[in-house]
């Protein structure tokens, strides 16, 4: 009898949540497990706030790891309470939990309270007694058995000590817990589940100044409370990402920390968050530049837009909080079409202001939204899809040379001494579109010549939302 293969069942990956009080080393352990520096690590307590996700692998088994902010149960202040709420979400979706404690400190009441909370969840709980990097600290580990967590492993996340033992214990329990699930930790089903190719992914970084509504926009785009939202500037520190699958497309939205000028960042965590924000921007395909219209287009907006433009990211300008600028709804309703016309006029005037202040982003589409109310947020998906396609567009050499023959280079506003003779042109790459001009001499194009040629390319082929690179090569 022929062996029949059961159809693969789409399931979420096995997830392990890392929880604990502030400053016990959760982010250091998270980075150690995923094998790269994804979460910001520092001596300041409370650096991690949102849930941070990463992929880990051990003995050819893959699983998802979630880093959470420092938990202080029943804290009434806004930020600790929001961190606790985010951690609760991670605990609820996790298949196993690693509670991290600081092995160099005494067992504290909040540790006992948190351990009771985790044990009541009914999920496998592992206790990682961290910062045990010398033999003289090992006897101190036994004190933490009072927490009632049987799976206890002494580790040093910073030096990698005890990590193998922790992962072995974790894998052994998860293998028992997940035999009924087709997932990353069941080798018999791994081949079947992996046979379905995931849709192509577009990475979109949400960038901008602090407090312009980036986290609110992420939550609106993902229809979730994925990121902490508060009126406090600089709430987001680590980049927070979430995947949305829609009409065959996979969008990975990445909420980055608000970028400030160097002199304005005081805490080390804030400085690191700005560095990480730029790294995540450079790893993205498209940037959503979020602008607050109540403050107008600022020099810092232009500075941040310059980062994205120079790094070759495609750009969409998102004017958020438009509901605070437009006229009250009652007045618009009372005046009927005249009210709508006023809104349209306001948008046109503001878009013209953006074009005047950000002239180098003339190619970037502009969308007016309210992340708080959700108005026009759906339009962003259509723009992202279009801009992603434009970013990957390729023009054949024959078509480029027909285009080149149609250009009157005499019209280019370039000094006679800086003009070059162009023989032919080809597209050398995409993402961003890059073109090579073969000329009579190896010189850098005059900026007005390059701008003239770029405008002609856009007029003929589009390339909406993406910067264009033009290189010169002497023809032999």
C-alpha cells in the first residue's frame, strides 16, 4: 500500500517568552538565543518596553523568541503598566516561558509574585538564574528554588555560560508539548509544512521625529496594540515589527525609535535607539516618513528624510494627525460640499509646503491619514504595493536607448565645459533603480545635468516613490 501524506496544516511557530523584572538581563539572553544584537542592551533599567521578536535555532529546530520589558506586577504608573500589558500578551501567546532573575541579588518579593503569576498560566516555566559567571556564585542559586519553578538553570547570558543546558531542557519539554502541532520543533512534519512557500515580503520602516504618531500608525496598520503608545516622546526604543498578510502580499512593518539631533539625546538608551533606528531603516525596502502637520515640516523632518534618501530607500510621506488640522466634522457636515472643498484645499496647500521644504523628495507620494481614527490608513497598503513594484522595475537596454535618442541634451541647463557626450545607457540594477551612462570621458555629472536626466527618466518610466541612481562610465 502506498504511503499517503497528510496535508500540511498551517500553524504558528512555537514561541518562547522571556520575562522578568527590570535589569536582570532579559535582552542579553534574547540576543544570545537569536545570535545577533536585535534588542538594545544597557545598564539603565527599563530599556526594553515593547515586545521584540526573533528567530532562534537549536539542534536544527527553529522557534520564535519574545523579549519583553521589565515586569513590575500591579504597577500603577503609565509606562510600567503598559510594559506589563505587553508582557501579558507575550505570556498568553507563548508555548513556554523563561523567567530570568539576577543571581547576584537577593530573592525579592516581586520575583515571588511574578513566579506565582507564571505558574498559574499552566505553561512550562523555566527559571534562568542569570549573571552566574563564577564558581563562588553557584551556591547562591539554590535560594531561587523557593520560587517553586522546577526547571532551574544557572546561566551567564553575557558570557554564554549555561545556555546549552537551558536550550536542551527547553527543547525536551517543548518536544513533548508540541507533538500534536505541525511546527518548527517536530522533525517529522517539518518537510511538509516547509513545502508551502511564503509570500514575498516587503519591509517597511516607519520613521520620523519623536511623538509624531509612529507607534499609533503601526497599531492602526496591523489592527493590534502591538506597540506602546503614550504622549511621552521617546517611548519606543527598540524597533518593533509586525507582519501583515493581505491579498497575497506580506508586509513587515517596523516601528523605529524617534530620531533626534545628536545634542538632544541624553540617555545612553536613547542614543542607542537612534543608531538602531538607522540600521533598521537601511535594512528596509520602503520608509514611511511620518510628519505631524500641527508642527509643520521641520528641519529635523528634512534631516531624517535625507537618511532614507541617501541610503536608497523608497519613500512615502505620511501626514499623520490630519484630523487635528481639518475643520470640525460638524462644521464640514453643515456646509456640505463646501466643507469637503475646504479640506481638499488644505491638503493641496500643505502638500505644496511639503514639496517646497523637501524638494529632494519630489518623487515621494503623499498621503494624509489619522492613525488614531484609522481614516485613510488603508491607502498606505496600496501605495506600498505600488512603490515596491516601482522599486523593482527594470527597463531593457534597447528601450533605454530609444528613450535616450529622444532626449534633447542641448536643453539641459549645464555649463558648456561640463557637458559630456552620451553614447548609450543601461539599467545596471534595481532596489533602487540604478543606471549607467557610457560617455566620452569619465567625469562626474553636473548636478543640474543629473537632475535633468532623472526628470526625463521619471517622465518616461515612472519610478514613483523611489530614488534613482545615475553612474557614469567612460566608453572604450
